[in-house]
């Protein structure tokens, strides 16, 4: 289940900014290679996956081409969030050859990167099936692609943490070390929090006990091993939402989920990804 979705206006603005930046970076003022092709020539191209993956990023892919040439026609043979097989055809493009070739790399970059995040998320969600725990992302995203990657996490079946520093408070160990004492942090945080969902990070069981006693109801257990997580769940006894984070892999995520924690957050969903292997090919070309 997905506990949150990104606001449509925020998503639309992120897509616009991402594509504007990417096209300026790649195409600039003119695609020199495209000048070799007759501007009236048309083509039919297709995109296929060279590996199995859960596809996401179709809105970025489409908007890339429409930004270059609104007359391009794109026919998708799959849906956003669909798992595809190796060598499966994903979509077909009809339009001016110059426009298709100019947008090829930017569009594929978005599609393969976001599909990597959604595919990785899917693997983790699948790995903890049968438990009540949920998979969450973090702020460890590719610079400039925060909204895009968090969107991909949702498509992969995961859940979003806070978008940034501006929409939710997480009191980390460095905040605690930089303050006078932990006792003052919750009432102070309540003055600035836009909602009551304030999270605090603890590194030891004694810190957990103190955080619960101070009234924190959303607690991140940083780098707790399996034994410590089980003890934390017993100590908590349902008082606070518990989230495990740190050194989590596909090999141990199920064991962590079965300790009874409510959430599992992973930076690897967005920072340790390997782009899905996709390719575009011109199928037919018509020179005028």
C-alpha cells in the first residue's frame, strides 16, 4: 500500500524543471548532429527493454519529446508501473526524425533512471511481503531529481518520507549533539512543525526509552541489529511508530521486517541504483 502521493502541482512543476534543465544540458541551442537530417524527414522508432524491470518515468519521457515537438505521436504498449521482460517493446514514436533523435538520450535517461528506482523499490517491497512493515525512501536522492525519484518509489510500491527539510522535522544525532539536551527538542520542534509528525533518531536502547518517555511518537532506530530491534519493539510496546534504518539489504530486510518494526527506510532505493538498460531504434525512415 502507498501511504502518500506527491501533489499533482508539485509533480507537474518538477517534470517541467527537470526537462528544461536536461534539454538545455544536452541539446543546448541547436542539435548539431540533427542538422545532417532533412528537416522534413519522418521516422518511426521504438523503445525496448534489454532486461526485466518495473517501468516508471513515462510522464518525463513523453514531456521531453512534446517539449521539442508537440506533433510527435507516442504510443505506449505498456502502463506505468508494469513489469516488463527482456527485449519487450515499450513504446513507438511517430514524427519528425530530427525531433526523435534530439530527444532520444534525455528521454531515455529519465526512463531508465526512474525505472531503476521503481524496480529496486519493488524488490524490497516484495521481499517483506507477509509482514506489516512498509518500505520508505530517504533524502539520499540524485540532486535535482528529488521529486522524480520519490515518484518512482511510489510507482514501485514504496512510500515517501518527507520531501525535504521544509515539510517535516527529523531530529538526527547531530541535532541532539548541537542542542543543550534532548528534553528541550520536542516542545521546540512543535513550534516549527507544520504537522505533529516529528521524528527523532536514536542509536541506543537507552535513548529509545528516553525518547518514548519524552513523548516522541515517531522514532528512527539507526543501525540497530536484529537483536536490538526486537528489544526495541518490546520496550516500545506500541507507544511509538518505529522505523529501522541503516545497513539494510535485500538479504536482511525480511528479518528486519519480522522484528515488528513499522517502517524500514533505505537510501539505496535512490542513491545506489543501476540504470535499467533501455534502447531506442529507428524502425522506418522516410526522407522527403
